[in-house]
């Protein structure tokens, strides 16, 4: 009987502690959109991306012109000349794909630029959220910007503005 009462007391205590934990949520997209440095960094990334995309498109336009010229002159070319032109077109395509990969690939220049410009801002937000959670005793802070994983959130528990204030931005 004594063991049962100890187990029951432990169970009630753990349920009570679970109920006493504080939860909050933030909208990191909202936070990022209210940070001027993020907007400037995003504009820089968009400019780099647009410039690099134009460069890649110019390569593909050049390849298309080479191919059309080849098609038009193909009947007049010797077998050797045809092979050389085909190789030149294939090599240009490889160059264009490599350039595209270097700019937009998984570890490409755009990814590195994003890491350089955006990551420090995201790290600063994460630190502010962590500090806020520690200061206010939140057990968990959810992020509502990442999708429909949260069906309902009471705005009373949204601490996004507090995070912005902690970062030094007033809304």
C-alpha cells in the first residue's frame, strides 16, 4: 500500500510539473521581415542571384545559337568538321552546366553567400529566443512560420515582438 501511494504521488507530481511548464511561440518570418539588415541581405542575395542567372542564360543562349548555326551548315560540313562542331557544342553545354552548378548548386556561390549574409542574423535571433526562454522560464518555444504544424495558437503566447525588442528593434 505504501508503494502504491508513493507511485501515485510521483505520478501526480510529474503531471503537475508538466502542466506547470510554460510554452510560447514565435514567428521567425515575421521577426526576419522586421529586421532591416535581413531585408538588405536578402536584396543583396536577390541581386547576386539575378546577375548569375543572366550569366548562365547567356551561356545557354550562346549554345542555342551554336546549335542552330550547326544545323543550318551541317550538310555543307565534312565529317571531321561536324564532329568538331558537335564537340564544341557539347563542351559549351558542360561549361554552362558547371557554371550553373558553381553558382546555384548545393555548395555553390549562392549558398555560401547566403551563409555569409543571412546565417549571422539567424544565429542572433536564435540566441535572443534562447535568452528569452531562459529569462522567462519557457520550456518550449515553437516556430509558427515553418508551416501548418500548429493548428491554433493563442496570440497571447506569441513572443515574436519580445524577441525583436531583445534584438534592439522596436515594432
